[in-house]
């Protein structure tokens, strides 16, 4: 009986150490994920700025009615 309790306590102790180690690893992963997300957001903003400079901008917009609903059409004039 005593050996069973000691074995159970040892097993629980090992499980707790594993869980604590996993928590530390998960915290590190979440911190790194937040850093990467910030970098991706900054890169996306840069990409949108460059894309806006490269792509032709709409010069004129026209609204026409289609079956009672207004539909906006963008006409590109390059």
C-alpha cells in the first residue's frame, strides 16, 4: 500500500514537472507568435503602400441602376 502511494506521488510529481515545462514552452511560443504577427502587419502595410503606387488608380466612378439596386462600377482610365 505504501509503495503504491509512493509510486503515485512520484508519477504525479513527474507529470507536474512536465506540465510546468510545457507551460514555459507555450508562453515562449505565444510571445514569438505575437512578435511575428507584428512583423507581418508591418510588412502588409508596406506591401499595400507599394501596391497603391504600382496599380492604376480609378479616375472616374459611375453608378448605374440594375433591377432597382444601385451598382457601383469603377472605370479605370490609364
